[in-house]
C-alpha cells in the first residue's frame, strides 16, 4: 500500500540521492516546475539514469511537462525506456478548485 510520494527536482542528483534515504514509498522526479526551460533536455538524461538504478522497491514516477509547451513529449520519449512506474500529469493551465470556507 502506498502511503507517501516525495517530489524531487529531476536535475538535482544530490537531492535524489538524499530522497532515497527517506521513508517515502516512492519518488516523483520533477521535470516540470523544478527545471528551468534551458535545462530540460539535459535533465531528462539525469532522470533516465536515476530511473534505471535500484530504488529498493520504491515507486519511480516522472512529473512531466505539459504537451502544449513542446517539452512534454520529449519528457516521455527520453524516460519511457527506463520504465517508470508512472507519469504525473502536469497541473492544468486554467481552472481552479473551489475555495473551501
């Protein structure tokens, strides 16, 4: 049973290594908000490499960019061969959940 997932910037190898020591059931390597546009292509290779390593049974997820940005398809193409457990879809560009009062 999954209890927790931990977001980690996809290009920060030091943080990924540290996150693997946390008690989270899985990690989400973030290619969306955590990566500046000019670093996205290089960061995909880092994420692909980490997805191929031993995570001691933890789930391995990728938070991808929106397809409309031109980055989303590249995120999937670059990481799919590493067989992540899933992809976290990007946050919607429009619309908001109603406020709780």
